[in-house]
C-alpha cells in the first residue's frame, strides 16, 4: 500500500474559493473580534476549522437524497437507516438526532444529576459542556502518553485504566450514571483507542455496574487504525472490527457529520428498553418524532449511505494518508505537531511553537489568528480558550496540558496542493513567529466560550 494513496475519486463539481488581500483579512478579523468562528466563510481561503459537516458527499449520497421519504412518521428513509445501523453498530434501539450534541444533551438531561461524575478518556467540548450544563463533572482519564507530543505510540487515545478505577472507587456508585470513551480522541490529537483498551474499559465500567457509552463520531478512522496497528486485526474487515467494538458497549452517540460524511445528522443508540423510552420522550419534546429526530427524510438516506462509504478501506487509506502527509511536511519544516498523525486533523503544538506566549495569553489563539492573517487559513484553537476552567473550590484557573491549533481536514474536499499551500504559509510564519503576540478576552459566555468570545491583541 502507498504511504499517501491518491484520492479514490475524481471531481465532477467544484466550489470556487478565493484568497482576499491581507488588508481585507485584517479588516475581517477586526470585525470578527479576532474570533475565527465569527469570520464569513467566503473570507477564508483554506477552511480547516473543522471536519464536522464539511465533507463532500458522493454521487451515491446525492442520489439517495432524491429518494428521501419526507413522511412525518415511519418514513422508508428511517427504515433504510435502521438497517445500516443494525448492520454496523448492532444496538437494539436508536434515535436519529440533528447532530452529535443533541444526542449528548438528551443523554445528559436523562441521566446526569448535579454532582455526578462522567468519566471518559477525554470528553470533547460539547460533551463536556452538556454534562456541565446539568451540574455534572466531566472527568478525563486518558493515558499520560496523550500529552507527549512526539511519540510513536500507536494508541495515544487509550484510557488510563488505573486512573479510571481509582476515580470510580473514590466516587459513590450512584454518582456515575454512565461512563464514556471517545474514539478517536478529538481533544487529544485525533488519536485512536485500541480494541483491547476499549474491551478493558467496558469490563471495568461493567464490574462496577456502570453503563458504557461510546462517543463514536470517528469510529471508522479508529477501526482503520486498529486494523493497521493492533496485533491480530490485520486480516479482519473494518466491519468486523466495528462489530467487536460496539458489542461491548451499552450505547453510543455519534455526530454523523464526521465519519458518516454528511453535512448534518447524528444518533443516540442503546440496548436498554427503559432508557429508549425516556430518550424517545425527550427527543419528541426537543428534536422531533422518533423516526426522524431533527432531520429531513433525505438526510437520513444520505447518512445511511455515508455510514457505509465512511467505512470503506480504500477511502480510509487515502484519508489517513492525507492527514499523515500534512503532518510529515510540517515536521519537515520544523513545525511541531502531535505524532503520530491523528485520523482527521493535524495538531500543532502552539505552546511550544510560540513558547514566548504564556497560557493566559492564549498561544493557540495567537497562532490560529496569525495563520489566517498570513494566508487566509482557518484552523481552531484547542487549548486554554476552549478548555481552561476555574477550579470550583479555589477559583484558580486550571489550564489544559497542551495548547494546540487543530487543522482539521474536511473529508474528500481538499487536494495535496491545498495542503502544500498550508505548509508554505507555516514556513513563512516560522520566520517571523517571535513577532506574533498573545490575546486577551474582552467578552465570554459562561459555557463553550470559544465559539463566541471576543478578543483583543496584546501589544
Ligand atoms: C468527539 C466529538 N464528540 C462530539 C462532537 C459534537 O458533534 P456535533 O458538532 O455534531 O454536535 C464532536 C464535534 O466536533 C466531536 O468531535
């Protein structure tokens, strides 16, 4: 197999993109309060803000959209999705949701009480916030290797089982209504979790009677890494690996905007009939009837097809190869990135790259802003803007271990020359990085502040 296989598709529809001038970019940033989420997308040249909902759907998905059944209840689109869900995940019950956080919200509303603890390897921002919104405490038990930037460890998303057991033992059993694992670990470099670790995590939760849910929005990339890296799986199909993963879980929630390559969609799946009843009631209140969630029938059809396309080995070889290509090129020009490359994104170690900017001045935010100003590239800060929280007891700020800028690669969207351009811009930035300054927050909401905060440059 080639290291970076070419695209297993050709392009038959194109979307023009433009690089506006530096002066226009400066003006756009000022207007956006230096928050990249507030930019107009048309002012962005290469948009690596997220891989969520930004993929290019295939001709088969677009064809399936035309067959969407828009009946309010019992649409055939729902039954087509149900069959695919059964085929891949095998849970007895599921509801569609409009995206991942809707599933997280429903689960949290039903199961999380104030003071509860919800462990995971690492919760992503919306899961973290949905738990906090119900008074719960998200707890991250990822293994220490996740924080070592340069490492050849194949499964840096693994749960630290000792830390997890210690946490469970030091908590009242009824205070952990469910436990999670996120595959791949988006907040920690898009790193995969091994099947052995998933099984051991499931066994540990179950030993203490805790239901086990998988945040599986990038499960297909995780399956591909298991096949490549974990002894005993090279000859298994990705579908067989998926079966093995989900067979040990009590449920899963997914933002289908990732590995199902749709622009909108998600689900919450489970085995427990009582929980399904409660989930259905909550879904009807907030999202829609149980056979469509917050989606149109056509969205369910696009998802049913995309779930299978996202699990194709040829596609995943190209996709993970493309991410590895960008990571290697950046390392070649001296930009520190998390190694090995993750499944969906390259993570620049901004704390190290801009070591003259301390945590409290947001080095990740500074680098993300500089990338846009220099080359019209939009990445996202995954560091103190996103994850620093005051300690509930002392009020002292807890900063995350790493200050990262994530360059997420949308699925089937950008070519190698787009990625070469990103490398060129970072090479240019490296020559002048000492002149990059930090930022100060001038407005922030109480939860998920990175989406809407306003910033001011320091100096
Ligand atoms: C690991 C993980 N979980 C959950 C979500 C939330 O999904 P959504 O954006 O569809 O609400 C994301 C989105 O990026 C994610 O990466």
